[in-house]
């Protein structure tokens, strides 16, 4: 039987800001853009969450919900450094660490470096060490698979620990509302509730064939969820499928020159990101979000690779020009531009031959 731990830092970015700036402690803190911008909220302290502020909502909306909040820009280099320190703690116990983001990870401690028999003991030690070394709190879930461990880590947030014991999986899930199930989004929950399923115990009564009929292959996933079944392994490293950058404008734009200037800047940033990951791709995709929130994507593929800013800019500009011609009647302003590279090449010799390009 596997022993899986899910660690989730509590309001990570906001907690780091409160740690480093005492004047923010105990106050609602929003990490993201300015309060009157359309940038999104990266993180919100628990004090801000009481007002309904959540990650990914527009900053202007967060300001309406909580005008007294302190808005502060993200310091990603600081967060990355702390995340690296936290990950080193995980590695004291196991090499089977699967990072999901800077503030979240799965650990497989079935066989651990310190031969500690109970996963709950390891979770307690990790939480203690994280606080001692970073002054930050985290929540942990312990179970026999990733789904249950993830659900358990949400049970006693913030700064909590919950263990799902073998044999108690269904009991644990019985009263949890389905909108809280990891993997069930808002629209899926709405459909499930219309079918009469609102919590774990109700979903477990559904026939698998019926769920597959209603939701396709995800129906089988929901059937297993209700029973606490999950056979996914903890994977220590995930090779990225794509690398991209994007920006949301403070004001919708119809200025083609400004859009080109933005693409040039994005191309330089994307080159840097690809260089850090030693990646080159054969497919470049331009993403455009219009003022009416519709999204248009255009891609170009090549036998050669994309990784230099000049090439990224030239090709993405051509894609933009194509979309622009299609957009003339009627003209819609643009609120977001992004570019990404996929279809990575296994041959990175070109990249390695020119290390100076990436500093």
C-alpha cells in the first residue's frame, strides 16, 4: 500500500509578503497587479479571502470586494528561492517528489530515506521544518493515493494536517460537496447537481455506465473518485509540453505598432525562458484575446526550430498580420497577446553551441 503526502503552502505568495513586511501582517494582502488594473490576482492572504478575493480574478474586482486590501506586485525570484529551500526538505525524506507549482507537491514516502514507518510522522516533521526554516506554514494531507492526499490537505487549511486511514476512504468523501472534489469544475458540478449528485456519497450511487454516457471518459474518472480510487504514480520530473508568455493590456488596443512592440518584448522573454530550460520547438503559436473575450490562435510549424527572439518575433508578427486582416471587419480591439512554443526538438545542439545567447 502506497503512502502519499500532499503538501500545500498556505497562501504562499501573500504569506511571504507578510513575513517580509511586518506592516502587512494581519491585513488583507493581494499579490498581483495594481488595484485598478485588469491584471489578475496571483495570491490573496486569508484576511483578503474573507472578502471573497481569490486567485485569478481581476485586480479591479478584488479592489471592489476589499478596498482596504494592500496590493503588492509579485516577487517571483523570492518565491522560487523559498520553494527551492522547501523542496530540499522534501528530498531529505524521498526522491519521489512531484512539484505541481512553487507552493505545492506530492511526495511518495512508501519507502523513505529515514525508514520512518508512518507517513503522518513524516508530514509532521516536514511541516515543522518548513516553519523553522522559512517562518511559513503549510497544510498536509496523507493518504494511499494522490487524489485522497490532495483532498485531505484541504480539510484543515490553513496550517493543518489530515490523514485518511486505509478503509476510511469512502467515509472521508461521503459529505464533501462535489464542487470541492479536485478535478470537478464549476460547469461539471452544475451538471452533476442537475442529475442529483451533490456530494461524495450521492455520486457513489451512480452507475459507471451512466456517468460515461453523460460525461464521456471523465465519467469513469468520477466513478473512481467517489470511491477514493487513483492509481497515478508520483512522477519526480515532468518535461514541459510547451513554454509560453503572455500579457494582458491595461487598455484594449487597436494600435498595430503597439502590438508589434509587445510581440518583440514577448519574444525576448520567451527566448530567455526557453534558454533556461534548454528547449527548442518546431511549432510557434500566437494567442489573441479580443475585447469581447473571444480567443483566436494561429500556429506555424517548421522543420527547423524556434528559440531565438528574432525568429520568434518575425514569425509571430506574420501570424498577427494574418489575424489582423481577418479582424478588420468589424475591428475588435485586443486585450491580450501571447506566444508559445511546442513540439520540442530532442536535438538541442544548436542551443548548446550558442550559450552566450542566454547569458
